C-alpha cells in the first residue's frame, strides 16, 4: 500500500467503535471523507459496512497513490479536493476527516467547516478526529511537543483550539453531540446539522 499510515492502522478500530453504531442507527449511506490519505479508513469502514458509499478525497498531489490503493475495490473514484476551492456537488449524511485540521492552515480549516455546512444534509453529521487544545491548553506534553514540531515544519499548521472549531461548526449550522477522548491524546468530535424547525 502506498503512503501507508501506521497511525491510521492504530486508530481505525477505535474510531469505528464510535461511528459504526451511529451509521447503523441513522441509516447513513453516503459519506464524504476529507483528506483520505492512503485510504485505510475507507477500506476499514467498507469492510464493516459494505452498503456505505464512502467517497474519498485528497489534494491533487496525493491523489494518484490513493487511487492506486483503492483501484481493486468497489469505491467511487477518489476525487481531487482542495477545501479552499471547488467542492463536489453532493449531499451526504456524514462528512468525516481524520488528522487533517492540524496540518491545514487556519483559512483551510475554516473552509472545511463551512464546506461541511453546505454538503451535509439536515440531520446529518460532521466528524473530525485528531489532537486539540482546550482553553488554550494541550491535553498532554506530547501534544505540546507535536505542535512545536508542526509549526517549525510549517508555520501555518498546528494543533487547533476546540473552542474555535466548535464556533465554526455552530456558525455552519451544527450542534456538538459528542467529544470522545481517544487513544494517543486524540479526540473524536461529532456534530449534528440542525433540521429546519426541528434540530435534534
């Protein structure tokens, strides 16, 4: 597998423990993943829920490897997607993104959340996974060190503040439903998009 991610291999089962019951309960079929990387999460979820239409996306420069990894699977062709430009014309029950917000610049993070507000159906969900700060504090020393490494590599990147992400999600029409502590000092954040006149 090209661009194999050990982190994805480690976290996919724990993420699935939280998301698969939701996908089944809400009968969610259409999923848009932002920043699919190697496609490991898509493959894992597809094996567990074959009825899912899991649409992978990646930045143009990373798309070839992703398409090769998924070439023998019954997936829709992975799409090129830069969150700051043109989004696919679709409506989905879940927008999912793992370990991307701390890699993106702040403007791209804003674009991702606003884009989610446009493509997630009423009653659908936005889910992001990764490390976050709370009230300006890191959840661990290792996350503080990781943040320093990220910013030295690219000043635009860095671990994001939960409060900023939640504010953006609220502005996009979402309500926070859950904040799950995950292994390796990560969080799984889940929001639901309000239904017109009947927010859940």
